[in-house]
C-alpha cells in the first residue's frame, strides 16, 4: 500500500462521550488500523474539528482533544479544521502532495458530515479512497438512526463511486508489516 496515508478524522472526546452508533467498535477498528499502519510504515494523520464558532469542540479543552485510546504518537501530524472537509483551509492537501500520497484510508466521525465531505473532496482531488467498514460513526437524527446513516453511506453513496468500502480484516491483509 505504497503512497497511502491513514486519516483519522474528528475522533474527539466530546463526540465519543455522546455515545455514537458502534462507538466502541469504531475505536477498536481505528486502534487496529493505526497499529497496523504504523508497523508497516503507513503514515497516520489526524484531523481535529474546531467547533468554537458554535460553542463546542473548543480548542484547548478536554472535549476538543483526540480520544486517548487512539491518540497520535509524538511526531504524528494533526490538522485542525473549521469546516466539514478535512481539506478546506487546513494545509492537508499540500502536506499529502509533499508526501506523494495517492491513497487515503478514511476513518472517523461523523459519517454524513465530515467523513462524507472529506471522502468526496479527496475523490475530487484524485485520491483513491478506502473507507473501512465500521471505522466511521455518527448519531441518530430525527429521520435516520446512526446505523442507517452508516449503512447508507457505506453501501449506496461511497461504494462504488467515491471510495472502496471493505471490512477491516480484508484491509488489514493489504497492509503488510515490514519486518
């Protein structure tokens, strides 16, 4: 998986504390993926949302921090954003070009907002995008449950147009460890 970067988007304390759909599974899957990527030399990059304009996810607060279970290691990049897309006004695109990345493994929160916007923005920029099943999550809303939203995006929106969607165990087989 040469020229691949794992993106972990908005897995922040305040969002996980609200108990999203399959929240524990999300953290476990991202934990497994970050471990496998680090072991094989695939860079792990984090994106963190600044929601201070709406009085939430305020920089410098505990709620804004990335969940400790999957937190970045020293030296791993974190890009802060104010918009749904991880590319808008963050420096991520320039960084990925410098690293000659061509494929992104996309994980995080929230499926129908920041993950969808990032997926489509990456696709438009020519990246091959892989979304591991059960590695994104969201919340119930007045119209759909978190489960329905995740299934809808994984199976009808992203696949096959914008991203490859595959189970975590299948993706792990494609991430060989350099030993």
